[in-house]
C-alpha cells in the first residue's frame, strides 16, 4: 500500500494480504523522502505509530484428501488447503507432519505402520485454524516376491525366503500336466521350507507368499537334471574279441570309437550293452562314452587297450596211476578236445575227451609205464589244436588203492535202484542184503554206480540194512559202506495254473527233488524238467500234443536222487489267458458313477483324476462290469480322468481314459420377483425359452408344484413360507423338463 501525506496530522491506514506461512515478514518504508519543508518553513519527519496485525481468517480447512496408505508406506500424501500444515496422528499421538504446497499437495513422512492401523490426518492453515481430521486405514502392501533356493532331481524339499510369517504356496507342475500343491508358513526371520514328493526332469516350481489376503508375484524355477553321467564300464577286449561289452545307464546311447571309426548302440533296460566290432590288433585303443537318456549329457570316455588272447588251456588233473593199471585217467580242462600222455618228451597215445570232461588214455603197452617211479606228462589240445599246460604224474607201486568205502545215496522203499559213487579206481560194486550178496554191477566212467534191488522183498521194507563194497581190476576190495532202506519222503509237487500255449508247466516241489517229471493224463512220461535251488521247477510243454487239449488233465511227479517218485500231482489244461482290458462309458459331470467293463484277473479298480488316485471302485465278477463313485470328484470336462485295473498284488493290468462331458446348458431364463412375507404367490416372467412347469422348494423340501401359463409364472406360497429366514428356491422347468433353479429373497 502506498499513501501521500497532505497535512501534518496522524492518519490511520489499513491493508490486507494473504499469508502463505505461519510466519511472514512485513516491511513498512517512509520515502523516498522522509523529511520535507512545511509551509511555515519548518522541517518535519514522517513516523509510524502503533502498527498492528489482525487475523481475519477464522475458517478451518476442509477435511484433507488422503491417498491409500500401505504397510510399506513411509509417507502420507494427499490434497488440502494451500500452504496448510498437515498432521498425522495414530490414536491421538502425532507420528508425522508436512506442509502443503501452493497447489495444496502435501507429503508427510511417517514410520511404516501395521496392517489395519487407523490414522487421522488433519490440516491447519497459516492462520492456525485446524480442520476436521480424515481417517484412513493402513492397507496390506503387496508382499515381496519370494526366492527359491537351487533345486535338483535329488531335492526332497523346496526352500527359500519370503515375507516373515507369510503364508507360502508351492505349486509343482510336471511335463505331463500333473500338479501338486504344498502350503507352509514363513518363519519370523523370513525363511520357508516344505517337503515335496520326488521331482522329475523339467518340473516347474512356482512359489507365492500371501499376507492378510494379498499375494506376491510368482517366483518360478525349473528343476533340471544337470548330472553328467559317469563313464560307462567296459569289459576287457582281446585280439579274439568281436564285441565291446559293459554297463551303462538304462537305455543310454553308448558309442565306441576305434581308430576314427564310430560304433553305436542303445543299452537295454538294465544298462547292459553289446557293440559288434571287427577283431582288433593288440594295443588298439578303444574309447567308449555314453549319452544320458534323461538330459542328453555326455559322459567322459572310458578308454581301454586291446590285450592278447589268453585262452590257453590249463593243465588237466590226473588220477593216480599204478603199475599195469592200463589207463591213465583224469579230468581235462574246459574246452579240451583231445588228451595226450607222454613219457620222456615222447607222446605215447592221444584220446578224445569225454562229454563230461573225463579222459582215459591206454598206456600199458609202454615199457616205461610198467616201471615204478617213471614220470609221465599229460596235456590237452583245444579244437584248434593248440596245446595247453602239462600235468605230471608218477607210476606208483601196486597197492590196494581202494582206501575209502563207496558212497550210498539215500534209498527209499520201492525206488528200484541203489545209487552212489565208487572210490577212484574201482571197476565194480557188490550190494549185499543182511550179509548176503544180491548183485554186482560195473562202475560208470564217472565213478557212479546203479544196482537194481526192487526184486528183493527186504529192500521194499523201510529200515532194512544193506551193504556196498567196491573192487578194482586187480581184485582189491574197498571198505564196506552200510545204509538202510528209508521210507518215501517226497510230497506231491504243487502246480501253478497252466494255460494252453504257455511255454512251461511251473510250480514248487520239496527240497531234495532231483528230477521233476511231466506225464499225460494216462501217466505216460512226456518230459523231465528243471528243478531250481529255490524249490521251483519248469517243464517245457507246448510241443507235446497232449498238453494242447483244453480240459485234459496232466500229472507232475517229483523224483529224488534214488529215483523215488512222489505222489502224483494233477492239474487241468486251461483255455488261453485273457489279455487284461478295461473300458469306460462316457461320464457327464454331476452324475454319480464312472462305469464300464473289464477282462482279466483284476482284483480291484481305481479312478484317477489328473494322475492322482481319488477313489476305489467295485468289480462285478459275474458280468465283468465295474462302478466307481465320481460325483464329487470329477468337476470339469478339462480334467484328465482314467480308470485302472490291478491284480491282487496291486500290479497294474489295464488302463483307459474316460471321456468327460459337461451337462447341457439350460434353454430357459426367467426373472423371479422377490417374495414379501404374507403375499399370496411367488411370481415371475419367462424371458427366453419355453417353461413346462415350476416347483417351490422351502428349506430344501418340495413344497408345491405348479403349471406355467405362457410367460407368466405364479406359485402359491403363503402357507409354505413362514419366516424371512426360510431358504426359498423356485425350480422352473424348460421344454425338456430340465430345471433352472432360482433363489428367491424373502422380504
């Protein structure tokens, strides 16, 4: 404000201004000339007297606007009166303040607040007027995205970091679409860990955390098998080898490199592999690698060198030879075809090795072999004529070489033959009963003997003692061996179900069974089979016509070392096995059962949804059908639904997919009016489609049915609806009598 003084009296002046802060600087100046000459020639000086300020603003600011405040917020922002001071209170305590700019925008700094905290935000203008506060509730901020620690196929848990005390959800999706979900809670220090099922390669792991119902962004990680396979094992390869063999991962690709040439093969399900190669020279390097069938990674190589063929025959074993014994005998090494005896470096004679590996070379026409102390050599040759190592023997003085008694196998009543083994050098054995010789027989080339006794009445009685002695060609007699007739001990063998076309008749038999025999229904022997050390047996059968007649009986008998047969076990030839199958009828969501048929020896049926077993069902063995309750388990046509049959050992027999359909959508819509308690009828209007009728349900019970006239719906309800709390539903039926259900509010 600027004024000009025209006389010399005190004047009062006023001016207004708008303060922009609680403190303002006011400048009052006199001039530009503070002294001047009056009309009487005197000087006078201008002065200010009693300056004062008056606050004319008494109107408080309006309630400020406040933007959302979150648990991670450290400022409160919004809009209020220009230049006003903004105060933030929590329960009456000031926790922060700020000042609005000329446009009324403000930012006030506060400490982070807990979820649900109520803050009061008020504005005070520069005149000191404080307006009504605005209340704002602190909202939950979006949690930080969790982290996932490194995972491998061997991991048994998913762990990482997340917001302290947050709810953590872990979702594992396999490449076949199967989803598994795990829920855990983060610790107060912000870590989490949850055990999980075993991973498969390429599983996708997704993790979110949630606080007060607000979820974080998704953290994800792919589980990959990054394990490099170990080098494969490689068996030794010699100059005679035409194969490289060894062990690798099941189904791995195995590659051998020899002199720049590559040979490749796939290992079998057990990891065994065989690579055909040309025969290689001594010292050739062979490098073998494998490629994992899981992750495609290649192992380091296993390198070997071709070694010399070391298949030279070993030395034969030679039995003691006595003067004038006639034959040098013994056992040749495996692979031997001929045997040669020599004296003083000169061959005497060669002979063919027997099928069981024993040999017998005549030498009694050699003078040196008739002299005690003469050393002689015996060596073998293979099919190629390559000689092996020599064994050396010495001609011994004739004495009784039969220093041990024969052995006698257990003999059972009515077995027929007493069997056993004579001492080395024996040529005959004699069996006596009660001290009286019964029969003498020759000893077989392998030293065993077999004496028929079933024509002697005493030998048919359990407990009868009998004796066996051996003699050699020179008449030497061995010590006597004694035994007793034993009662038959073998039980009838057990026979597993046999179907026409099966390769083998199988089953179990008593320990001590030496042979197992297969007989036709008339008792005629068809074949002997193989008895295993665990008591099981197998007998090849499909080439016998008698074993291909469905419904015919057959017999199996066990036979011990003495030739004693067990009682006969009998079974029946069954029709060919049925290949297990299972079928499923299409299933509509909302119906009760998945049903179908099955074939084979199923003991149970299971329903799987998205790869997870959700229900066991019932088999009807009389007609080969099954049912599995599914109404609450199959909820969408997008689910993968399967039915599996299993045997009594829970082994899967057959599997099939179930076609899932959604129920047809209603072809009718209607508007139903609210019902006012005490009114006569519930009313409404059909807006599309054709209505065939209507039904009133009160608290889940059918109360009344009604017809529908045109598009108008009216169902008398006054006597059925008695309280506002009643649950009222109106079923309106379309032209196919499918209901469309409407909830009716009661007022």
